[in-house]
C-alpha cells in the first residue's frame, strides 16, 4: 500500500506536532514556511522511521522539505 500525504499528516499528529499547524499544511509547500520549525522536522523523521521501519539518513532527511517529499521518498524506499 502506497504512503499518502494523509499518512504523513497522521504521523505528525501522533508525534505531537501542533494540531492547529498540522490542520493547515499544504502538501507541496516547504514545512518550514508553514509554521513548523527546525525542532519539528527531526521529530517527524524519527516518527516516520518508526512507523515504516526505514532508515532515514541525515543527508536524506535534509532533502525532505514538504509532505510530498516524504511521500515520494517513502514510496521509493518501500517500493
């Protein structure tokens, strides 16, 4: 089953990201431009690793700027 933007949003909510911010996120816009900060991104990355049992390197994590970036990356990894 393919990972979707809704799946990533659910991970964010479960990881404790501010629900008010999460509810307004656009899938294709950079997360740092939508109210998330540099502390939130590692939290999302770790929650994603745990949920999908993937290893997200620091180099890869820095390239994941939007929800769509997470979706594409995970679908490629989970192939």
